[in-house]
């Protein structure tokens, strides 16, 4: 994603690990990349032209690293050591949480490019997708008015009904508020539960209808949502959480 300089104030208020209703929320470590990649593959691996091939998990790793590279904040939800969800967020002007990501992403891209033809094809399609997202951002100058972005918001299917999505959401919003962010945004599409974002008061600031772009083939409608950070008190250990998507 495109970033611009921003001198945010304050610090995040949710750095420490906390446990809510048996689910632990903590800062992500590099050792979590494999679990996030596996969850991404389970959730969206079927969407690419490499679906069902050995290249598909590698393409999912590309996606995770692509979103992780600019991230200044990454949070994991887990229950008894089992992955439940993740948020990757970027506040412009702040240092990347994992500076080593770029080198790992380049290595993954090289394996896709020089491996099976289907992997190279899927990588080219994915890079076109990334460029399209940047074009949509530029169309509405979102990075001139928003200082932060949620790069990835993923809740595992097994986590539904445990309040994981809502708790991760509150955690990242506390981070934004602590950084002095006035507005943030995210990309999503019609395959996702966009009602979650509507429920949290986000505004849909861009819509790209697939029907208007037959050249894209069988694609979803694309959206950009934006909002001011929601403000929450710090969670109490062991406290319950709201129902999530």
C-alpha cells in the first residue's frame, strides 16, 4: 500500500498480552508467520488460479508477507496455542514491525516466478491486484486524508462465536487512537462480511463494481472503507467480549 509521512503522537495502549474469555491476544512474532499463512490459505487459497496446486500455499505466503511488510503493528489471537485471528496494521511514518519481511517476500516471489508456470502466472495476477488497489487509493487520495490502514484482518473459521473479531478490532483501534491517528481505512470486497464494518460505523468511500469491468473476469466488487478510530477503555483480564462477525 502507499504510505505518506506522518508524525503520530503517543503510543499504543494494548502492547501487552491479555486474555479475554479464554482467548489470548498478544503481539505477533516472526514465528507466527507460518500459522497466519496457513489460515490465509484455508480462507482465501481457493480464490487464485493456483488453487489446489503446490504453488497455492506459497502464493498465500506472498500475500501475508505483502501485508506484513509495511505493518507497524501485528496482533495475534490464539486459544490453547491454536491460531484464532490476526490484524496487521500500518501507521504512516512509524517503523515497520518486521524489517526482515522484504527479503523474505523477495525470496518467495523468486520461488513463484521461477517455479511451476501456474505459480508464476498466479504471482503476476496477484501483483496486478496489488497495483489495482494502489490505483483505487490514488483515485480518492485516501492516503492524503488517512494516516493508517488495516492491511489484513483475518479471523479463523473455528474462532466464530468466541468474540475474536470484535476483540481484535478493539485492540487495533486502541493502537490507532494511541498513535494519534485521526482516520484510517481498509480494503475489502463483496466476498467478505462488510456488514461488520457497517456495524462499526465505517463509511464506504469507494466502490468498484465487477459488472463494470468485464475484463477482470469473475471478480468481486471492491470497496474501500474509512473511519475515525473507535475509542475503548482498556480490557479487563478475563472480561467477556462482544459478539463478532
